[in-house]
C-alpha cells in the first residue's frame, strides 16, 4: 500500500507539467502579439502577469496536493 501512495502523489504532481506548458504558452502568445503591435504591449502586460500568476498557482496547488498525498496516513 505504501507504493500506491507514491504513485498517487506522482500522478497528482502532473499538474505542474500543465503549469509549465501554460506559462510557456502565455509568454509565447504575448511575445507574438507584442511583435505584431508594439504599441499595445504595455496595456497587455497586466493581463500577462495575471495569467502567469493564475497558472503558477495551479502548479503550486498540484505540488501541495502531491506532498499531502505522501504525508497522509
């Protein structure tokens, strides 16, 4: 049963992979848009950081769930 706990924790932390892909997608889309219309880039920078924060929060949440799965009895 101990090994199943580690397998479950590993599966729970797969959300960090999604967060990494999400951050890459957010920044690549911002850079594409900034290269097409440089004058609109400063207005979109707030949206960039909000999206980054939300995606990173989901990655951190999946990490915490994985740690809790290991430490649970």
